[in-house]
């Protein structure tokens, strides 16, 4: 997919143009209780969560759809308490990094996302406020167009080329559950989240009803591979893949600077 435009937010704080960032939640989980002879993994903690601090951020768009948050390019520059505890430097179990974005979820209407900044550290006793600064990188769009592949034999290893992107049939067969006749898993260097939607057509040009049934990703040496699975309501031997490609995609960087107390 083409990245058409990069826009940098000019307002340090909560808003940039049509995009707004605000606090959505704060959770601090202390050490809790560790039974004698047990390790930290078996500790009893509040919220059934790992030791640490988590801040939720709500990102909303007044006009365009929020296509995705780039968790890797988004950065936290300051995450600390008012006693100079640097919550970014704290590493968790197995070297888990702090001060990164995790657990991003999207609203059904595409106009909002929630993401979480996490640390394996906790504020010192007596802390009144936390400081959180950084910048979010989000993709926005409002217009899309359907782009189709050629009619292709539906079998493992075949590639469905749609515009500039290719989706390889990674697996094919009966779903593990449900009554749908076939499930197809597609593998690509781009995420399904980069598109507004996916559709399938049979050899006669009729639309094949489908539902997304799963997705995943894996990264190694700086490269990431994405998979997405669809259950088809009709068994076909040949298929056309169509994607709703965003035609006015822009990437926006939104700075934020929050002082966080108990009252959000």
C-alpha cells in the first residue's frame, strides 16, 4: 500500500487537527503476596495482573477513520512519577520492555482506538502524579476503492496479487469448528488492518459470503509477516480476492503530554 502523506501534529498535548488523545484509564498493580517457596509467577495480585503500571489512551477522530496505530513508530519519551522514578527503564520478566504501546483495540465505527502504555515498574509511595509524554503515529483515511486480483486457483501456495500487494494462500481446509465448508488463511507482508475490507468472488463474478475468523503476525530481523483467515460460506475451486484499499491514506503524528493524578 502507498503512504500518501505524513502530517505532524502541532499541538503538544491532546489534539492535532481532527485527532484527539485523552486519558482513558490508570492501573497500578503492586507486588501482592507470594507464598513461601513459590516464585513471583505464582504471586497473588490485584486485578490478576502482572506487577506494573498501565495507562490507557483514547484516540478519537472527528472525521476520518483511524486505520491503525503504528505501535513501533509511536514513542514514549517520558513515563515517570513526581519522585523522579523512571518507569521506562524498568524491565519485567524475560526482559519485557517498559514504556511501549500494547493491547490496542478499535471501535466498530472506526473513529476511535484505545491503546495502553505499560511499565513493569510502580510509582514510589507518596507519589501524587505521573508524567507521560511522547507521540502517537496513526494512519487516517476516509475514501476507499475496491481492487481485485485475477481469477486464481484456490490452493495452498498460490498468490493473489491485489494492486501492489500479494497474499499467499498459507493454508486451506475445513474450519476446526462451525458449518462453513472452507477456511482460507492468507499470508502477506501487509496487515489486513491496512485495508477497509476484504471480499471474495467466484469464477462467475458472484460475491462469496465470508467472515474473518482469525489473524496473527510474526517478526524476525526487522521484518514482519501477517496472516488473516476467512471462513467462506461456499466452496469454490477458483477465487478472486478483492480489497477495499484506502485511497486518501495519511499518516499523522500526534504529540501528547499528560500529568496524571487519581482523578482522570
